[in-house]
């Protein structure tokens, strides 16, 4: 077992995200918050203020979550911190343990 030198944000969509996503995803019906797997975003390991770390990262997270549904930015809502908190729940944490023996691999999405 290895410890990973990162903290994390667990980001889970709320009903307003599902309502918006249903306009674009015909094959997948987003309805129940409990049925959707959250996304985990790795952040700096030793953050001091959770509000600040969310404030620093919400735009990138919001854009990524929207792009998973449609990359057409004309269909995206205005990305604001208030809208982000209406659309997603966020839980930070600091301990990540890797139970796998294989090395971690990193792929750039940019």
C-alpha cells in the first residue's frame, strides 16, 4: 500500500445538473442523485482552507463536468461559483492510499 501525495475533491452532481444534462443525453436518463458516480479531482495535499481550494478550482471542474455531456460551449450555462454550488456537492479530503502494486499512470486531457 502506498500513500499518494495529493488531497481530493469529491464532486457529485445535484438535480439542476441532471435537469440540464437531460436536454442533451437522450440515451442516459439523469434523475436520481444517488445513481450517479461522483468524480474525484486530485488537488494539493496540504490545503489549509477548503473554501479557497474550491474557489481556486471550481471553473475547471465545472467545465469538465459540462464537457462530459456536451463540448458545445454555447450550450453551457454561465460558469459562476454560485451556480457551481447549486449544481454540485463538493467534499474535500486529504488522505489517498493506493492499494494497487502497479505504478500510477497519468494522462493529460488537454
